């Protein structure tokens, strides 16, 4: 009798192993099939979560017509992607290709200072000498480093070459967002049911935290950085600044990385004052300075108490997302990593709270007082 039971138990284990293997194979194949669409799906979900408050307000304004509100919002998004974003994107691609070519050939160099810099009062002569020295030294250094920088040039060319595919992915994500917005409540309920099977006690709180993190990063970091890059890029284009699209792209990346646009704006202003007439330089300065400082005012308004995700997590999300998914990953990488970080820290924080010793009477009284305070 014991032998028969052992044989039956062994057969059950074999059947379970076969079922698990088939399930793992099915999951793997499903992932392989949908892998090309993962960036598009992720970006559309991010857009839907970030834009849902606007969609809800617009739907109420139109008399509770969610489909009409989603259509109008999608058309506005299409206009932004196809219009100024494409205009500056093409300039950034052209600038990246030129920069990569100069980097590969070792001809990259800072421009020589205009002669008019010498005539500036107080700092003119010193600034001219420093600028000239930096220009000369950079040419020498770049000639020596050119063989080692060719892989970087190839990466930049690949990024520029994938801009067309990235734009198509953006358009598909925007179109898919229009279908996700009206189905928002049903998708939230389905996500909540799925999370209830994984983390039964924390599904709702984790879902709220994920949504709040997506909105915080998408609106307060990505959105403001993109808007700032567009505005500064338009100003640079109208001011006839060389490689305006590439400079605007750099402003956007620095904004996402929480570094700020001063690294690019200050040298541009020096070049403007050195090459443009006084009235034109003053006008450009009056436009560029507020645009470069606007993020310091807008971020506290949009993000409320601020972003708790460390800057290193955002940085790793930008770099890893770009390397994994190209231009689309530049935007979804930091958002996905920020959500993962916030959920992980919330999980650890709650687990740590459950480890408080319960055998101490003082600890029990403190917990009771805190519970009453929260209930009130």
C-alpha cells in the first residue's frame, strides 16, 4: 500500500512539473510576441494615467461624453507630437548626426571667440583669452581621443537613425491612449483584481501609489522637461542659434535628469552677446532666462510635496530606458523605474512596521494612540 501511494505521489509531482513547464513556456512565448509592443503599451498607459484628470474634467465639461473628450485630447496630443516636437526633433537628429561625424573624425572643436569679446568692459580680455585657450585645447584633446570615441559616435548615430521609428511609436502610443482613457475605471478595477491575487492586503494602496508616482514623474519631470525644451528650442530657432534642435534636446535631457538647463543656456547667452547686436541679445536674454528658470516654479506646483524618488533612480531609468528601447525609453524608463522604486520602498516600509515588538506594553499603547489619531 505504501508503494502505491508513493507511485501516485510521484506521478502527481511529474504532472505538476509538466504543467509548470508548459505554463512557463506559454508565458515566455507570449512575452516574445508582445515584446516589440511593450514600449508602446507602457507609454500609452503612462499617458493615460497622466492625462486622466484632464480627460475627466473635459468629459464633464462636454456633458459627460467620454468618447468625445478622448478624441479631442488625442487630437491635441497628435498636434503636439506632429507639430513642434517633430520640428525640433528633426533639428536634433541633424545635430546628432553632425556631432557624431565630427566626433568620429576628431574634428570636434569649440568655436573661436569673436573679436568683439575683447571690447567687453572688465571681463572682456580675460574671457577672450580663456575662450581661445579652451577652443585650442579642445581641438588637441579631441584629435587624441578620436579613435576611442568612435563607439560613442556609433551609438549616437544609432539613436539618430531610430528617431523615425521612435516617432512612429509615439504616434501609435498616442492613438492607443485615446482608447484607454474612456476605459480607465474598468482598467483600474481589473488591475486592482490582479494585484489582489499578488498582494491581497495592499492592492489598493499599491495601485494608488503607482498612479501617483506616474503622474508625479510624467507631469512634474518629463512633462516640464519636454515643455521647457520645446520653448527654449523655439527661442533658439528664432534667434538663429546653430544646432538649436540639438541644444533643445540637451535641455530636455538635463531637465529629466534634474540637472537644469543652465549648463546649456549660459554658454548660449555668452555666444549671443558676443555675436548679436545689443538690442537682439537683450531680447533673446529676456526670453531665455525666464524659460530656463520656469521649471523651478512649475515643479513645486505640479508635484506638490516634491518627488521622493532619488535622482540616481531617474538617471538610471533615462540611461537604461534609452539603451533598451531607444528614444521612447528615454521617457518611459525613468517612470517605470520610479514606480518600481516607490512600490519597493513602500513594501519594505510596511514590512518593517510589522516587525515592531508586540510584547512591550509601551509599544502597544503607542500603536493604539496612533491608530486612534488616524481614525480621527
